[in-house]
C-alpha cells in the first residue's frame, strides 16, 4: 500500500492512495464493506456482506456499482447527490482523490474517502466509522462547494449502499399517536419504495427513521442475512429502496429533500446526518443485540449508567393539581420504592395559567395559585422524603394564548398572510433563529440555576411544524426544515455541555421523535402514550430491535384494567420502569405487589438494562410473548412470559431459553408473585443445566388469558 502522507497526532492517522488492487476495506469483526477505485478513477462498492477471512480473496470481487451515484451521468436510477451548479449545469462526476484511515477517540476505525469532480471541483468526503466488536458501521457524507458562486443541492444523501441477492424484504415501522411502530414486511420488486416524513419537529409521528431489510429470504430471530438501518436526524428523513433491472438494490438514506433544496455558498461544507447500520448473518436477534451494545457504549446519553425508576403524575392528575396534591404523590412514590417523582404538564403560566392544553405554553413561570412555594417547595419536599424530583417541559412550542406569543410573534413559525391552524392548540418556535435557540436553552438553564435540585427533565414536543414560514430565514424558506433541526442540536449541545450528567427523557406525544442522534442528548424516550399492556407488547417489541431496554420508558398505568396490575407491571419491567397510576386506585395487595416488583427490577438491573435480549416469542406470531434477558457473564437471566389471548385446549411446547452457558447449572425461580401466593409452575425452584434450558426448555406457557410469569434464572 502506498503511503501518501503520515500525520502523527497522537493517534493512528494515515493518508493513503488505494492499494495495488485499489481496494478500500471497511471492516467490523462480522462485516466487510469493500470499495474499489476502478480504472476510470471512480469509486465503486464492490461488496457488502459477511466479513471475508482471506485478504487474498478481495481481488476476485467484482467492480460493483458506483458507490455514491450522482445526477447527470450514466446512471438511470435514483442518485445520492444532485447538485445544480452555478452555471445551471446539473451534472456531477466524482473521482477518487485519496482516503485516510484513523482511530476515533472512542477506539473505532474511521475511513474517510475524498472524491472530487474534475470539472466543478465539488468535493465529497465519505466517512465510515467501523465499530469492530459491535458490528456497527456509522457513515455520512460531507459536500463542499469549491465553486466561486453558490450551488443548489436538490439531493444530498448521507449514505448509499448497494445490495445484491435478488430478493429483498423490507420491514418498516409505521403508526400514529398511541399506535406507534407497527411492523410490516413487504418484498421489494423492481422500482422504488420510499419511506419518509415531512412533519419537521414531531417528525416521526407516523414512522421513525429505522428499517430492517432481509436479503434472500425474510430473516427470523435466529437466521438469515439482515441489515438494520437507522438515521440520526431529528427531522424529515427519507429512505429510498430501489431495485433495478438487474435485481440490484440501492438503499439511499438521508435528510428528506422535500422542500429542502439547500443553497451551499462558495467554500461552504454541508455535513449530512449519520446513518448507522449493522449487517447480521444470524437473523434479527443478533442485529438487535449488536445495536443495543453499541448504543449503550457509544451513542446513548449515559448509556452505561443506571436509570431512575419514577412515579409520574400525568395520568393521575392531568392538569388538576396543586402543591399539596403533589407532595402527597411524592409520598406514594416513596412507598412504591421508586427513585423519583416526575411532575408533568400544567405547572406554569400566570396571565394564561396552563389549566388545559389551550394556553400558557411558552410562559415558564410557576402558576402562583397552584404552586405558591414554587418549584423550591417541590424540590425540598422530594428531598425531605428521600426521592429525586424531575419536571416536564415543552420548550420548543408556544400556545397562541400566551405571553410569549404576545411578545414574540417573530419567534414563531407561522405564515404571515394566512389564518393560523393549530396542532394541539400550539405552534412551533423558529429554532433557525439563534435568539430563539438562546431562549430555549435558557428555559432549562434558568430552571437549573434557580432549582439545582431538579434531577431530571421530560422534554416534550407535541406539534409537527405547521404554518410553515420562518420570519427569520426570509427568502431562504427552503432551509427551514434543516436549520430548525440544526438549531435544536445547538440547544441540546449547550445543555449537554453545561449539564453533562442530567438525565432527560425524549418525548413527543409518545415516540413521535426518536432517533440515535437525539438519543446522544437524551438518556431515554417515551415509547407511547398508549400504555395498554397488550398494545405495549407490540410497541416495545418493535422498538427493542434498535433500542436497549434502559432507553425505552415504560410506565404502569390504568389503561386496560382487564389486565391485572401484575401483567401491566411485568410488561413495563421489560423497559425502563415507571408508574403513572393513583395509589387510591390500588388495593393493599396491588400496592404491595408493585413495591416488591420494583425491588426485583432493581436487583435484575444487570440483565434487563445491560444484558442481552432474546425475543423468544414475538407478539406478531401468536398469543404468547416471551422475552429473555441474560447478563453479560451469563450468571443471571430473567424471562418474561405473557399469555395474551390463547385458545382453549391449545397445546404449547416448552420454551427454549437462549444465551446461557450450556455447562453451568441454573436455579429457576418464579418471582413477582402475588402477595401470599406461591408458584404453581413445575419448574419453580428446580435446577437445570444451561444445555437443558436451551435445548429442552421449560413448560411455562398456559391457556389462561392475560396471565404472566417472571422467572429468574441464576447460576449456582
Ligand atoms: C404528551 C406526552 O406524551 C404525555 O406523556 C404528557 O406529557 C402530555 N404530553 C402532557 O401534555
């Protein structure tokens, strides 16, 4: 390999020309992405697949398809890049210039490839960061305008990947408020399938930026080649899947170019969002565990730290509370044994008190007659009772009936010459405006400065961008969707810099805004306002493909009382456990059961929060759902079993466990038992080898509707 230049910067960093075979290899322990520079000087993706053991084989790989296809040249399908140059010529041709390999601060291997248009000098850098152990590749592009005048980018993808294999099955996650993340799998045939969103702020209301793509045949939990993709962009995204005439598939990921043609000034560089993917040869389970491991280690805010169990007041009070009621609820939180009390919406506004969702949003002063002692009384009240205090905000939004709107209509995204229309009676603040960014940052900073005892924020976002017009951007309206998200990141970056350890929940009327860039600022997200445990089994299942349990907030509420509290708690225990329920609605036994479950949950932290998750029975496959978590040392495991709507007389096979040490003995114990009850499961308090548990399994499924069991499996 010819070394072009070596820079010693305390880390491995070399600039290279492509080697004798002109091969650039991006590898994890499981995957290879092989790029080649062809005789025409362009960059091709010649392979994406299982890690190749023998370097000598690389020369046999075909040239493949151009890696980052551009508009205006020989390709007849969807391009990754489409630039209108200053002279109105819309063609771009990219040639390889050089590439660099370096180690990132977190120990991953970064490959940066520089491409350039010989005519317009447009530069594109392709970045690939490979996390070897976790088998994740993070990739994005940077586009630099080297012309003397501005250019317009009509399309500017983060990533383009090519797959071969002829048969592809795409799983998407779509839904709506309280109905999030239905998994639908469809085969891809010739032509295009586009998944995108145009909602701006609550961008993922109908679908989050993630997909699963099986190659060859639909993957199962344990088998099949499958690619998981996720775009780190908290705004409009677009994934394009296009099958060409030779059955090749291109996957293009990035910002949705819809109403977002971006003008790039001379010498300006545009960095696209990061696209994260993993390619598993062993089905969905492996890919999901790789995503969890990577996220905890590298991406999720405080990914390796503990999480706070909590009691939220939203469903028990809605807007109807005062200081006394809240202090009483804190007492209930203490009895429950949770770590924190979380005050939700409705605590602010004086000229227009926030008595419902029609007014007050934007006026972040405590409502005097509701909270005479202000937040101080609540923080102190919590401290006295020995728990933490967290608070809800929705800082990017405003009700037209608010002092903020009266004072600063120029800060609001709204059309100047039309009647306003509202989503949940509110409007979105214009985060492209740096003054507004300061204001939004100030909401958190002022609260933290006044009340340093605040231990947690729930950051909500209930409206998409409506009435789309930015008073700040004036003639650059088509930049709004992009600049709004960049403005949000500026704010979140400042908050993270000043309060690096402050846990925050990302909420958007449920999970209407969820992606891995946002989760670098948030410790967790609210999966859905729908807390019916039967619905939650589906919603949590879908999210658990990409997100580890500790990031998925799951609260026990009174939704669907046909399911008893044990069933509801056990569904919530498979994520980050919280409660949003009135003690007065519970019997003594129910309250005792909840308390004991919190104790168990905290003890099981190494498996549920940090361990490996196995989907043993999916809610999509029948009337039983079983998930198992195993700690990394294989010493402790917990299995959650739910019988949802089984048939009379149904026959069920034993459930085979996963991830244990075959040669170890494990004691199986049913936990989370009802106060005073004992287990009637035959396997309770018996010892089995790991091999037996994994190859013979346990008889735990029943034909009782809405019945759940939790088994703790401990190495002896
Ligand atoms: C929507 C959230 O999803 C709920 O949990 C709650 O915080 C409300 N907003 C408050 O307005």
